C-alpha cells in the first residue's frame, strides 16, 4: 500500500499565499496608522447603508404610529451625511496609503536587487517575468498607479461590506434569510471567478504579451535606440510592433475577463431564486400583518442593498494591484534566497602578493546549467604581472572576470589568492582590492568627481586630497580637459554636459585608475578602449600599464596591437586555456594565436582592421 503522495500545499498555506492578503500585508507594513484608518473608514462606509435602511424603517414606523419623529429623522440625517462625507475622506486616505505602499514595495525591491553580493538573481530567467512586473508595477504600464487603484479597491470593498451588512439586517426577519440571500450573491463570485473572469489575466501567455508590449514601448521612447531606429528607417516598424503586441495583450485580457455564458446564466438563476424566496417571505409576512410597514421598508431596502455583494470586493483593481504587489514580494523573497555568494572571514589586505590560481574551475550560468561556460579551466597569474585573455564569443573570458569579482562562484574547482580559496576571503575587503572597467560600464548622471570616485566622494569631509587623486586619474586616462569636477555629466541638469562615447570610456578608465591610487591591487579591463581609435588606444594602454605597474592586470581586447604588449597571453577556447605565453612565444608556436594575429594583421594592412574581427575569433567578451 503506497503512502499519500499529495504534495499540494495545505489550505492554510494556500490562503496565506493569496495575493489579496499579500497586498493587505504590504499596506500594513507600509504605514500601520494610515492602513488602520483606511480599514476603519472602509468598514464604516460599508455599515452606513445598512444603518440607513434601519433608520429609514424606524422613521416610517414612527410616522405610521404618529409618535415623535425628531430622533429618527436626526438619525437618518446623520447617517446620510456620514455616507456623503466619509467617501471623499476615504479617497484622500487611499491616495496617501497607495503612495506609501508603492514606496515601501519599491524600497523592498531595490534592496532585494542591490543587496545580494552576487548578480545571479538579476540574470535568472525564472525571475525575469516577475521582475518585469515588479519593476513597472506603479508606473501605469499594467494598470493605474497604486495611489489611484486604492480608491477603486476601497469602493469595491465598501460595496462588498455594505452588501453583507444589509444582508445581515435580515436576521431581524428570519434566521435563514441572510444565508440564502448572501449565499446567492456570493455564489456569483465563485462561479464567475472559477470561469476565469480574473484568474486568467495572470497566465504566462498574458505576462509574455505584456513583456513584448513593454519592450516595444521602450524601443520607441528610450534614447539609446533612437539613432539606429531612425538611421535604419525603423520607427514605423517599432510603432507597428508596439500596436500589434498591445492589441494582442488587450485581446488576451479581454478573453480572460469576459463572462462565460453558462456561468452568467447559472449565476442569474441562483440570484433570482434567492431573492424570490426572501421577497416572497417578506410579502407573505406583510399580508398576514406579521410585518409592519416600517419593518417591511427596512427589510426590502436591505434585500435590494445586498445586491452590492455581487459588484464589490473582487474587482479588476484589486486583482491587478494585488497581482503586482504579490510579484514584488515573490521576486524579493526569491532574490534573497538566490544569493549564493557569501562572505568569508579572512582578511584580504595587500592581496594578491604571489599569485592568482584557477584550479580546475567549472562554471555554468543559471539559465543553462547543463552548458558550462568554463570546463576544468586551470590558469596561474603571477602577482604584479599583466595578462591578456583572447578567444571566441562565448569562450568564457568575461566569466573569468565575474568569478574574480565574486559576482558568481564556480560550481566546482577553486580560485586561490596566494593559496587561499577566494570564498574564504572577506568579500568587501577583497572587492576593495579589485577594480574593473567593463564593456558596459556605468555612466552616472552625477558630477565628474563622483563618476571617477563614486565610493569615496560621500565619505570625504574635505575634497582637497580626493580631488588630487581624481585629477591625477583623469590625467592618466587622457581626460583631464573634459570639464570641471563639479559638472554633472548629463544635459538633463542645469549646467550639465554630455560626453562622447570615447570621452565616457576615458572617464571609466579614470575610475579604475583612481581605485588603484586608493588601494586596489587587481585591475580587470574588459575592452577598455573599444571606443577609441588605434592611436588613442595605444596612448591610453601605455598609460594604463605605467599606472598599474604595481598591480596585477588582466586585459581582454580584440586588438592585437594592445594585446601584444602584456607579459603573457592566454587563449581560451571551449572553456579552457589552450595556449599560454608571451606574444613572441605564441607567435613562435605558430598555433591558434599566430593564426588569429596573422589574419588581423592582414586585415589591418588591407585597411579593414576593424571589420570582421569576430571571424578571427577575437570578438568582444561574452
């Protein structure tokens, strides 16, 4: 006899995981006082229609009896005024609470993205969709911002509470009336929700269509793509793609939210039957003189008001907003769990002193765990030397740099710094010893000083010493005449300026050189001069070698006139080092490096040095 293999989560877990409850928790965490006020106003607004029905019945009864009507009339007036006043007040609280909740969720998302020591969580395809939804949840891309949606949510929940409260009024008539009436209206929620009125708006197909539409939108409005769109005559193509993907998204959303005929008819029959039973009982009681006119009016009003159950609560605003908030909470939790890079406890001061050693390192990215980028790679790099790494696209050159920065850890093998496993070193201390220029370096919309020394600028009480370091680094990078240190490098700010691609690359180089002056001992250069001409590249590289003479320097470049000047060159192919030596040694070997160098030299001699370099297997890092 086999055991129970049901792996579905318990009812309690499923309830706790509901996205509506996650949104409620987010509101509470964002601002407890404001959330309590919001819920209090919601309940009060929901109860007032039931109070109005009762007060109206009492007033009619008083008129019928000929007794005093002042108190009942005052009660009706107070309830009526409350119904008018609490609505605008609730709207104001909803907007403020929505702003606070959006800010709290963005804080949570920002911390989740930036806090992990590695970057695997940002490159994990399993999190891509949730990350897209989470990143844009309050930007009006998938629905109104939270500050606006909260008012729609409040209105829906108020109607839901009002319907339930008015149904409960019928307990004064008969114990069975509220369950019958409320059950009929609540049944519409279950039937229509089960027929995918809301559920199917969050299917993988709908989310993929949303990503396609958002991508086309960013192509149209973001500056980086503007030049090529116009040069290649693509504006109409982008617009057509955006409209087609947006129409596809809207069609999927419409299909997901349309009410299915069978469920609508069944809901209608259920509601009509429930209302008919209760109204028939009320009519019989009135005809038999068991129910006075005032009570009849109160109960009949409650019967009509209970229909608000069907139109409140589970509306589009609650569904869409809670789905986005739940995506933020899911992705932040997943990112915290995905941070596999942890800090060791050993100091990293002065490292490396002797060598960096890769021992049989194997590594694969999360997106393709069965396709290792590095396969048993071994490589020794003496401290204080310069090494160039060349190879085909996908050979693993940039991966080596990422592993040295401990943005990832290898699945097997070790990286040793002076005989110590890199994972055993204090992470912050080791990264303080590393500086890098990546091909996709950051262009901060900050002052030139902050671009060159972003980590040090906020810490400096006085700028004299730091400005000297920044000025020296800029001079070494050939960028000492760009602009003033306080000038913001963006024309979007008063007094700001824009730089060319080559000028920005010199600023990025100055950032690395400033880090060397501030204590870095390992310099990683990923295509550091790709946007400079050959003459500018030679000038900068000579300066780089002079400025980093005391450091361990690792370079990746597709231009051999740069590569040939380092101490050693490693040719990487198939995730392993296949050739290693100086330029002269590898040329004498007449192997793979010799063939690539010869092909590139022939192209240069023919005036086509910058064309087709990927064909000679010396393209940019992957």
